[in-house]
């Protein structure tokens, strides 16, 4: 189990083909950050309850429930991320096979190949004037 700083460094340095798996391991795996935080909150809630701090125990229980929901959302993001990276790499590989010259000399990410179309006058509204 890598310390949090280790996971951050590994995610930052990950290659596209390994990022989704590292994301899953770091956050949503059985021993990931969400599971460890969940266990810590449950333990703290039990401790509070055993020592008469029922209000704090209830607050910790509510946070544990929210963390469960967040963990589910992070899992879905991780799945979507894996699919997105996988399909993007397949599209890039297919484009390179079809036209290697375009892949090498085409526009880089963020560059546009055409000027943006002007906004039609009917789509532009005047702002109200202040008095």
C-alpha cells in the first residue's frame, strides 16, 4: 500500500495506458484512499458512540454515507476514464495508420484548423442599458 504522496506521484507520471488502473487502485480499490478513509470514519464513529459523544458519532455516520456515495461516483468516473482513454488511443492509432503524414504534421492539440464561424447577428442580444 503506497502512501498518499506515492500515489499522487504515480498518477502524475502515469502513461495513458496505465492511468485508469492506477486511479482505481489509488482511490476505489479495496485498499484505496476511499476505503481507508471509510474505515477510519467508521472507527471514529464507533469510538465516539462508546465514549458518549453520540452527536459526533451521528455526524461521522453521515459523512461515512456521503463518502460511500463519493466512492461510487469516483468508481464511475474511473470506468468512464478508462473507456475514454482506450477509445482515444484507438482513434489516434487508426488515424496514424490511415495518414501518417497528417498525424505527424497535423495541427497540435489546442490549435484550430479553421477560423471560427462568426456569430450571426440574430444570436447577439443587446445588454440592457443602465440609467
